[in-house]
C-alpha cells in the first residue's frame, strides 16, 4: 500500500485555466521514424561533443558519433542507421551549433521491452558496471538540464536515498506519465539498476497524486521489493524540482550552492531509469525518447522518436497549428523556451535532444507590462524563498552586488513568479539573468583567489 506524504516544500502554485494534461494523458505513445535526423553536437547547454563522422559515412543506430569535450557532455550516438548527409552548423538554442544530418535507410529493430522483473540479473551487476553502462550509453537527465547521469553516481559522497522523479509537474506534458504504464517493468528494472549505482539503501518512486493509474501499477510491482517504495505527493508545481522533491520526500534541505549528494540523495528522472534498463539489458544507448506534442495543434499526441527529429515535422504529423497567432514552446509552459512567435508552419524550429520533453503550441496573448504594485505575490510562491521583485529592481538598476545579497544565485527558473504576477512583469526572465550574472561573478572571484 502507498501512503500520501503530507510534507511539502514552501511556495509553489497549482496551474489552472486550461494548463492541464487532459489533451494527451490518455493517448498511447506512437512511434515515428523521420526520413532524416539532425543530431546536435551539444545536447544541453555546455555539453559539447566532438563529432567523429563526416559526410557520406555510413552509420548504424547506436554507433558512437560524438566524443564528450566538456563536463556537461555525455557520449553521443547515431539515432538511426543510414548515411551522413551533412556536418554543419545549424540554428539551435539561440545560436549556431555543429550538427550532423543522417538520412535514415531502414527502421532500426529495437531490443525487446522488459515486461518482467530482472531482479536476479540486476544483482549480478556491480556498482561500477552500472555506472559504466550509464556513461557508455550517453544517459543524461531527461527531465531538466540534461546533466550527464553517470557523473551524479560517481560522487564520493555517502548516498542513502535515491529519488526517481516521476512527478512530471510541468503543465501539458505527459511523456513521463505515458512511459510508466506502457513500460512499467523497464522503469522498475531501471530504478533498481540506479539504486545499485547509487549505493543507497532505499529508492523512492515519486509520483503526484493526479496519476492514479501509474500509482496503482507501481504499488503492485514494487510491493515485494523492500528497498523500493512509491511516494505519492500532492500535485503542486514545481514538485519535480530536485530541491523541492528532496524536501517533500525526505524533509531535507540542500544548502545554498550545494548539491543533493551533499545531504545523501540523488535524483534521477523516470525516463532516465527506463533508459538505464535499455542500456544495461538491451545494449541500446539513449537514441530515442518520448515527446509530447500538444496545445494548439489539430491532433495532440505522445511520440517515441529518434534524437534529432525535427519539431516542425512533429507538428505537421499532428495536423499543424490551429492558431495563426501562436507561440511555439520547446518544453512546457513554465520552464520551456519560446522558439517562435506567429509561426507559419514553414520555418524550422528545433531538433529533439535527449532532454526534449515536449513541443507546445500556445495562443499568443499580447500583454503590456505594468509597474510593480509590490503585492509580494512572487515572494509567496517562490519555492527557493527569494523575493523576485526586489531582484528584478536590482537587476534593472545593474546593481549586481545587491542581486548577490538577495541570493539571486538560488533561482531555479521555475517561472512561478511570472505566472502569479498581476502586473505581468518578466520576473522569471530577469531573475534568471541576474542569477547567471551573479554565478559568473562568483566563478571569477574563485579563479582570482586560487
């Protein structure tokens, strides 16, 4: 039996007004194989890889094509079998990034899904073998910034709790949710593999209470596993944030500038757990993922696609946009980046990366910023305990010393402050910019002092 945990994190919101998951929550995942894929050499900010292929090369799905050149990078693999057409810079993430385009020549035969427990085989793996598999498979966090998974598990800290983030608190998105009922044993097996890699005594599968089917399935699967437990949490955004999840489940707080490992915890996304099972049992690196395509499209859906699939192509697959005045979001409405406004369906948008969770089309609602009325609503919902309107004032005045004294470095860019603001201030954007400036200043000071 599962028990709802009453502990919660401070702040947060309950998005409403159509910001729900109903459009795709009950839609099974469909496979889609594009004719070409364009695989970025940087799958996340700062995660640069050196591409090892050239035009006209023949590649096989799962073949290593990118060697990590930065701390934030994980090995990169061909997501389809075929011929390399181009290796060139493409527009992505607001700049030019080197990428390779591969023309698919066949649909890859996937390894069979894991529909039963593999507990005995998991016991046969050592911690080092699992971590090696995470690294060689190019696994990254699939629900956030795309941090290389193996680096979390290579910590020298003593870990006693593993949290598998299945909250999927971001409005509209259902890619993680659909993964759970459709690949439940693979998720459970991956969870046990990550537990082995962490060295922790206990793993918690953390699910919000608005996903009863997933709760029921995993309560049954994990009931005989004494070292694993389902934690049901109240639906609240941003429940899936690392610090918020740790506070809600374990009652621990990560210190300013600290990491979850500092307090004995590791957090991994549920999609990453599934990918771990694929790699260790199926020898299949992270080359495909589920993406939710939703909002103002004719036929929303959840699609399992190769890394490098065109977002434009997926929107076309869903029947195209239904609003001429629109905004295209890479991800969800709270943390996703707006990649186009009033998109006409012609220009390219972006290419799916390992941490692309959704493609969201929203109606463009023009608004005009108003002066701050000092209602302190942003302060009341900030899960990091900040005062966003004061940070915004300091940022606009270019008073970065004050930004630092206001702890702008602790902003988690969740968007709660902008969501709640009656004056429609761009609080989240400016607080995040202040955070980045403060962190850069702190890094520069550390270099000067070394």
